[in-house]
C-alpha cells in the first residue's frame, strides 16, 4: 500500500515543477534533520538552535521576500515549506514564521533602505534572530489597548520605551525585537502605534523566559521588559502607523499557519492510518472495523479540503488580491480541523496515543497554542462575522 494515499492527488494537479521540487526537498530535509531530534527537544523544552544555519541554507528565512539574500518564493511554495516544518512540530514552524513573517516582513515592508540593508541579509543568513512584541499582560486579543509607550525626546529625537510584552516567541534568544508601542506623532494629541527595532544590549531591555509551558515546548517563549529603553530615532519603522502595522504582519504569518496546520494534521492522520492497519484486536486489524475507517475517511477528506483552501488562497495571494478576512478564514478553519484530527488520531492509538514516540500527543498539545495565537479562534470568528454582517461584535 502507498505510504501517503491522498485521493485528491494534490501534488499531481495543483503544483508546478518548482513547487513540487521545493515541497519534496523540504520534506526530505525535515525528515533527515528535524524528525530525529524533535521529540527530545520537546521533552527538554528547548528550541534546537543547531537548525538555524540549516534553515538559512535551505532559504526558509524570509523565504517569500525578494532581494537581500532571500529566496523570493511564491506563496504556494512558501506555504508548502510551512506545511513540512509543522508536519514535524508547530514550534519549528513558529520559529520560521516569526523570523520571516513577523520580523523580516515589517522591516521589508515598513523599514527604510538603511534598515533593510542593515538587518535583512543577516536575518536571511540566520545570524540575527528576531522577535515580535505585540501582546501584553492586559492586551491580548485587543492589542489596540496596549500600554507600552514611546516618548520622543526633544533633544535628539530618540525614543524612550517603557512597558512589558508577554508570550513573545523567540524573545530570550532574539537579537532584534520588533516592539509595537504607542507614541505621540505627527503633532497629534492622540497616541498612535509605531514599530521600533529594539536591539539586544540596549540598556533597560530584558527578555526573561516563560517556563512551564505544556504546549509548543520546542519553541522558546518569553517576555520583553522595557525599562526606559533608549531607542535611536533611526530604529523607528517609518513606513506605517496604527494597528494596521502589526495586523499586516499577522496576515502574513496567519497565511503560513493555514498551511502549517495541515502538515500537523497529515502527520496525525498518517500515523493513525498505519497504526490501525498494523494493530490487531478481535483477530482483525483495527483499520478493518467500519468505525475506524469512518474516522480515517473524515480525517483524510478534511485534510483534502484544507489543502484546497490553502492552495486556492495561495494563488489569490500570488495574484496580489488576498484580503485579511480570507486569511482569517484559512487560519481559523484549518487550525480547528487540525486540532480535531489530532484529537481523533490520539484516541485511535489507545494508550499509545499519549506516548511521545508516536508524536500525536505532541501535535495535539501544540495545536492548542496554534488555536490561540495569531488571533484566537473566537477572534477570527468575530472578524468573519463582522465582514458578513457589517456589524462589529468587538465594541
Ligand atoms: P480594526 O478597526 O478592525 O482595524 C484597525 C486597522 O487595522 C486594519 N486591519 C488590518 N490590516 C492588515 N491586516 C489585518 N488582518 C487587519 N485587520 C485590520 C484595519 O483596516 C484598520 O486600518 P485603518 O487604516 O482603518 O486604521 O481593529 P480592531 O481594534 O477592531 O481590532 C480588530 C481585531 C480584534 C480583529 C484585531 O485587534 C485582532 O486581530 N486581534 C487579535 C490579536 C492577535 O492576533 N494577536 C497576535 C499576537 S502575535 C502572535 O500571536 C504571534 S505567534 C507567533 C508564532 O509563534 O508563530
Ligand atoms: P485573551 O485575549 O485574554 O482571551 C482569552 C479568551 O477570551 C480566548 O478564548 C479569547 O478568544 C476570548 N475572547 C477575547 N475577546 C473576546 C471577545 N470579544 N468575544 C469572545 N471571546 C473573546 N504574541 C506576540 O505578540 N508575539 C508572539 O511571538 C507571540 N507568541 C506566542 C506564543 C505562545 C506559545 C502563545 C501561547 C502566545 C503567543 N502570543 C504572542 C500571544 C497570543 O497572540 C495571545 O495569547 C492571543 O492573542 C490571545 O491573547 P490572550 O492570551 O491575552 O487571551
């Protein structure tokens, strides 16, 4: 029997030669370099940093950006990379998402030439690691209520940043943090949100690690504490102001998650399929029972639909027409589907389903975070509800 019998034949019908090559080479790379170490990294609660230069070599850092040493991949190829990374572990995909979509993208899209030249080539080579600071202790789903602020000094125009960010992927190991803060700007009396490049070593900056996570353990998470940190005026991102700055970055990252979630789902489905073919109870393979086949069919068909949604929106993005609401649809539905598949797959392995060596429980725990970050399931529901009705449930 084939190792991966997906009836839709997505690979044969939806991808060109280059996309197929990128998909296969990423799968091979991940099976060779990530699969053998991921369970141990997860148990120890550490991000495997030795992977960073390898990701750079493969072109995964800033993969969809043009120039500055980036690979310039199209959105479908970029999505397939996310899928294969998350087939191994959501935390591994998170590392690349944060570096590429949440840190390199805003420098690329909202930075000036000097900022792009200074940061992007080194970030593409994995020499400079980024973090994205939006969430605060009292501002999670509602980032517009953030308290972190930046006061511009009249003397030299530098900014003094004060505040606290929490739940920040990569912050303990980051060399540069994109911090979103409110500042008085444009002679206005109302504070606006601006992005700042806060560099490791700036006085008053600390990034304590958040310990005790039972999910996304192969990803490092921490705070960003800003105790009157002086940030040179040259480190302010000049090209955007307002909430649409960070939300535009999130749109890039959420798109990648829509693909990545299908990778985690595939891993769970494939393991449940092969386990139930091999495991005999009542003198027959579990996979021969009708209830088991129904579960496999539901999982398989849900993955097929998730892949078609991701691919369709990838082509829309390639044409330059994608909207944030379409991305909310993708992130919301594919993550929910992946979480349900992981739960079903876990039960299909019985007791073995909770064991690390079968990998499904790890995906299941990870997907609980993916359901919450980058906009919770409920927030995407309300965003889509607002788009459908014209009525906001937020305020
Ligand atoms: P709202 O009035 O809707 O919008 C304010 C301005 O932003 C624009 N906008 C967007 N622009 C680009 N992309 C989007 N997705 C956008 N959504 C809105 C909008 O057009 C408007 O622009 P303008 O020019 O008119 O001012 O804002 P709101 O206050 O009603 O809030 C909307 C809401 C609740 C949906 C938003 O605040 C939201 O998405 N909340 C969720 C917060 C969130 O996702 N946080 C994620 C933190 S980062 C993270 O989790 C990283 S995990 C990393 C990893 O490890 O992978
Ligand atoms: P809350 O906003 O307090 O929400 C709690 C619950 O209430 C949720 O179920 C939510 O859906 C619900 N809720 C909230 N508002 C409404 C409403 N209006 N109607 C109905 N229900 C509602 N953030 C960053 O900035 N950078 C990062 O790199 C980053 N990485 C992360 C890594 C991990 C491991 C985790 C867990 C989080 C990370 N986050 C990051 C933060 C993440 O984006 C937030 O956790 C998320 O946006 C939710 O915010 P909150 O945790 O404060 O929950």
